[in-house]
C-alpha cells in the first residue's frame, strides 16, 4: 500500500512537472513573437472581468466585476458594475473616470509623467504584451493550459508602481488572469472571461461627460 | 639743457642711478602684487552698474542656492533609453555617496515615501500660516460629522476604482495638508517647470547641491577636481553604448573661467611677446633693444597692475587682457623712438646725441600718442562696467608709464656701439613708397580712396548686417565643458522660456508675508487679465506671525478628543486599516499641542531634513538669508524687447513694495541698448576729444580734415570687414572701436607732425613711416594674439581690434599721407624760417 502511495506521488510529481515546464529565453522570445502575430491579427478584445483589489488602506479586499474593451496598443474602456459603478475610458492620451452615482468625473492627462502612467501601462501591458521584453525581465512556464509569465519591471518608474506582474495566458495567447503586486503591498487580481475579438467602434474609447457632471482634474491639467 | 638732452645725459652717463630707480620700481610693484593680488572671477561684474536688472541678477546669482548647485545629466544613445532608466538610480546612489554631495533631485519628491513624509512634517506651520478664511475652512474638516462623511465618500470612490482617494489618503488623510501646501499643490509642478527626463528619454537630469564652503574660484576648482574624478568613474556598470556625463552649474563655470584666465594670461602674453619680438627683429635686426623693449613693457605691466590693485583692490577677469593690450600699444613708442635713434646713428651721430635726437624729435608725438590712448581708455570709466573701468584705468596708467619708460629706461638696453644695418629692405621699400607718394600722391589716392569708399558703403548699407550677439553664451569661454553641457541640456529639455524674476527683500517675516500676499494677488489679477501667462511666489512659505497667532487661538475651539474618536469610528465603519492612518492621528496631536498658549511653533525650515528633495523647490524662492526671496513670472511670449520689458516694469510691481525685476532675458533688454549707447555715445565723446586735440596740434584745417576723414574711413572699413568676415560684435567687444580710434589718431599724429614740421620731408617721412608700419604690425600682432584667449570677451576684443588697426594703419599710409601731400603741397626748404627749422 505504501509503495502504491509513493508511486502515485511520483506519477503526480512528474505530471505536475510536465504541467509547469519552465520556458527558456528562446522559448519566451518565440512565445512573444507568436503573441505579436496574434495581436496583429486581432488587435481588439472585449471580455467580462472580475477583479479583487487588496488596498493597504483597507482592512478587506474590494471585489468588482464588469466588462472591458481593449484595442491595441493603448485604448481601453472598463465598465464596473455593482454598488460602486464607474466607467473608465482611455484613448491612450486622456483618461476619464466617470462615477454615475456621484455624477462626477475625473480627468487625467497621460504621458506627462503622471503617477497614472505606469498603472495604465500595467493594464495595456497585460492585454497587449507589445515590446514587454524591453521594459520587463520575463520568466515563464508552460502550464497545462496556456502559459504563466512573470514580468518584473526593469524601469524605476514601473518599479514604483508594481513589483511584479503575474500573467496567465490561454492557449490562444490571450490574457486570462493577471496578478499585479505593488510596492506598498496593494494587489490586484483580475480574471477575464468570455473573450471576444470582434472589432470595436472608435466611439467606445471616447468619453464626453454627461450634462451636469462635475469634472475634476486631480493631478492638474 | 633741453629736456631731451637731460634724458640722454641720464641714460648714458648716469646709468647706475637709472638702474637703481628701475629696480626700486620693480621691487615696489612686485611687493604690491604679492601682498594684494586678488582676482574677481564673477562674470556678472562685467555688466554695467546702475541697472536694477543687473543688480537683481547678481543677487540671484550670489545669494540663492543655485550658487552651490551643479546639474548632472546623463545622455545616452536613443536605443539605450530603457537602459538609462535602469542605470539612473545606480548613478544617483553613487552621486549621493560623494562627500561633496548634500542632496540630489532624482525625480518628483511626491513619488517617493520620503518626499510624502517630509511634506507631512512641515504641514503644521504651513497650515497655521493660512489666511483666516482658508484656515477656518480647513479646520472645519475636523468636525466629527465631516470626518465621517469624508472618509465614507473616499471609501466609495476607492470601490469605484478611482486612483485619487488613494493618493489623497496617503498624503493627507485629514484633508488639512493639501490646502496648506499651495506651492506643492500640483505634485508634478516641479517636473513641469524643470523636467528631469527629456521627451525622447535619452537624457536624465539630476540637480545636485554641494557642500562647497565658498563660491570663490579656488573652492570651485577644488570641488570640480573632485567632481571630475567622480565623472570618470560614474559610468561604471553601464553596459550600453556611449553614455555622456554632463556637468554644468555656477561652480563648473567659475572653475573653468578661472582656469582659462590662467591660460589666457600665459597664452596671450607669450604669443604677444613672440609676435611683437619677431616683427621688431625683422625691422631692426637687434636683440638688445628688443630685450629692452620687453623689459620696459614688463615694467609698464607691473606698474599698471600694482596701481590697479591699489585702486580697485581686486582685478576683474577682463583685466587679464591688459598686459597683451599694453604690449600691443607700448611697443609703438619703442619702435618709433628706436627707429629715429637708428636713423640718427646711421647718419653718423654718436650714441648720446642720437638718444637726444630721438627724444627731441618724437617725444612730442609719443606724449600726444600716450595722451590720446590714455584718454581713449579712460573713457571706459563711463561704461559703468567695473571690469571695463578697471581695464581702462589700468591701460591709461600703463600707457602713460610706457610713454615715460620708452623714452628713458628703454635706452639703457641700447648699446653704445653702432652696427649699421645692411640690406634694410623694409626701409628701402618705405623710401621708394615715400618718393612715389610725394611725386604722385593722387595716383595712390586713386586706388586707396575707392577701396575705402566701397568699404564705407558696405559699412552703411543695412542689407549686409553686422551680427550682434546679445546672449549670455557670447561671454562664456570657448569650448567650455560646462557651456556645452548646458547647451545640450537646453536642446534636449525644451522647457518654457526663462521667467522674469521678482526679487523682494523684507525687514521682518510679517513684512515679507504681507509683501508676497499683495504681490500674489496683483499677479493673479494680471494673469486673469491675460497680461502674464503664469506665476509662482513663495507666498505660502512666507510665514506670518500675526496669522499664525490668530489661527492658533482658533485651534483652541476645536474638540480634538471628539475629532480623534470620530476618525477612529470612521475608519472602523468604513473598514479602513487604522495602521495606514497613523499620520492623521499624529497631525491631530500636533494641532492640539499647537493650541496651547505657550507652544512654540517650529519653523518649517528646521522640520525639513537637509537631504529632502523639497529643498530644491524651497530654495528656488528663498535665498540663504530667508528674508530675501524671489517670485517667478512667465510671460506670454519670451522677453526680447525693451518695450516688453517696460510694460513688465510698469505692470509687475505693487505700489509701496520694493521689488527688483531681473532674469537674463529681461536684463539683456537693458544691456543691448546700453552697449549700442556705449558704441555711439562714448565713441562720439572720444572722437570729439580727439578732433579737438588734433585741431590744437595741427592748427591747420586741411590737415585736420584729412585726419578726421581718415579716422572715419578706417572705422567704416573695420565695420565693413567685420560684416564681410562675419565677425560678430558682442556686449563687450564694441569697445574695440574707441581703441582703434585712439591708435588711429596716434598714427596720424606721427606722420602728419613730421610732414607738417619737417625740412627734409622725404628723409623724415621715410624715418617715421617705417616705425609706424612696424608699430602697426606689432600692434595688430599683439591684439591678434588675444584671439587665442579662451575668454570670448578677450578674443572678440582682440580680433576686432586687429581688424580695426589694420585699416587704421592702411588708411594712414595710403590715404592720410597722400591726401596731406595732395591738399597741402610742401613748400621748398628755403621757405622755412630758421626758427621754424629749429623747432622742427
């Protein structure tokens, strides 16, 4: 009986070993090349998402869900549902966050070294993976289904925002789960479901505050 | 005994006495130099006094922290931009570890935990400094209900995914700090004003404050020696392509300028002596008189420098050009005197008689030459620039000394024995020219006059412009590493144009606060009216003891226990982590303590750590004396004209508040008209002096007219040449015109006096034209040698003078003389009376 258990354990270990096979740098390079081809063929993505945020200011994590639209390289729209709904829209240069419950919106200019730049990069990195090898040290495993990548920022500006980005890609090389760990201990885990790569109209990435909305620019113009 | 005979007696029969006097002068001069030599390396001291903008610039340059600030920049190849971002923190770590480094700004302080913590440390005094209505509004947030409402709202916003509440709660959990930190309100303000990374990410800039003990040239050199050693090792660990470490800043400039002064002194004096010596030897083939001339010139320099030190106590960088200029000028006298002496010897006179003859014949010309040159340089006293005033006075003293020494001490080196010159081709050429000129003056004028007229036209037509460099870089040393670094940084960092500075001094803290409060309100109105683009002031950092006392009394009405309880409850109800809000409780404790009547509020200066990056922002506003401050106004367009400056000078000040407006661009709008005025006014005054002197000297309208026209044509030819050769004028080499005028007058005097007074015109003109040509060539060589100076002020002055002197000499030989012969034909020798001949 004891031998049977040992054999089962060995078989299980071997199986697990097969399921988490480390990728060599050449494999990662090849994988990224495949991802680039995929993105070139299908630059748009929309999916449902579920997000869990552990914020150091709060005692318990915040869970939210909604839908995301993404267009490579940097355009996205996130609609959160639930008790605290919001709409986040970015065209790569401007970022709007609209809070229907408060009838207010925040407007941020990106690419002016705002603190949001790296955070936005994290989203676009996970969904796009364009040129990530230049800004991240990348390690990876071949999982049973798809791939697990660990991205560690090279740049200090990225390091200030997150320490590590764990990314699980499906077999067809699209993000299924991201896990971002920030230096202050905050953590954001996002899972994507029901992905769709149909074209997205440009208007989806534009935002005009509804009449009566109070607009603020928290980081200045 | 005539004066010339007395001189001849002393230098030939009383040589021991003469040498004793010379040694005494040398000992006294050297003693003064050793005991009192102080150099002033401040480039701004070259600018004229009497302009508020210049004084403001000096204040900003000397009293604000930028005096001890160096700017480091790393510049990489475009393909290495990512590597640079990775390497930058390592570089900063090395930089911070240097013993001379006090602090480094490596990014916005708001992006670092230390930066946020430092900001929270200074919150209390700045909060208490708020205007009453702002303070009341701020502390109303401490009402228990408001604390709860605010935190509940922020909690909901976090759930909605907004990044703002996290930023706000991390910095300012009670909502009291933000209103008190107006200067820091835009957390990217410092980055916006002074970006630290170039748009293409190939350059990163690191402003660094050093612990340099003083801003003297020697301390700057000492610091830069250490900094350059660091530069050599700073790129260790870099694995990309070429990476440049650029360093600029005041200390870098001062170290370079002071070192280049040493180079300039050595290079210009040596090259000047070599060139002048070469011309002298070619002309006369004698070594001892050449040595005597060099010795006499050295003595002149010594006398000038010693007298200058006694008068001014400290010599400016421009005066290093004094020696080269003096050599160029003083050599004229030696050549003239020696030329005449040699002529007398070759005609059979003995040594003493020849000395007396030379002094007698040319003493008058040397005296007037020295007088006009001395007065020409003394006119620099009107320039208002301490550097040029010194230069003018030193040269006036030196040239006067040269006039005396070249007619006395110089002869101590002339041997008694006579070795006639063989094959004097220069003299032969001059003789041929003089004969031809006397026979057919109009044929020479037919060539020279059209050339000079053509140049006059070129000088006058506006279609060919004379470049005027009115930027600060025209004053920097050539190939300056600090200058190149600054230039590269400016290219890579396209920031807004330079703001106008408004420097305010106050007697008390309260007065400073009141001043800036009024100014800020006034500038805000100007901004609303569209008259200025933006502004920033130290208003929020200028503490008001009156407001602080009033606000502390208000604090007594706050129930801090209730506020503390409300905060605790709100955190619990909204499921916040209490550990993350420790700074909120700390601030409540501080406010409660501040409400006590005997509490002494600490100054924010003592609360901010020495290494805090916020000092970079604070020190933009405050000088070392905290009651000297500056505000910044960004205009709608760069300040480029005096009209703009006048509008700003009218609009920016507030009645009753003394404010000095300055900044480089702003100051240049004063300096450009100043230098134009210099060119016109002082040159005109000098021209009037020269014209009057010539009128007295010649007492002949036609000769006077000939000389005046010659001077005008020579100056016009100088301007035309500068236009055609694209030699720019700068703020300082405009002074070359008066120098050329002074020397041009001398040349005219030498030849016209001989022409007017001689009874053997061909012989005497030949005797004077040769020395004048040689003197002209040596002066051109002397001034031309300044072109080797690293300091563009000196090299620009040298090149402009060399061009001007060339035309003065050419105009004298090819225009003045033939014109004088043409308009006033010489009468036969028999026409002169005995008395006139004797006088001549």
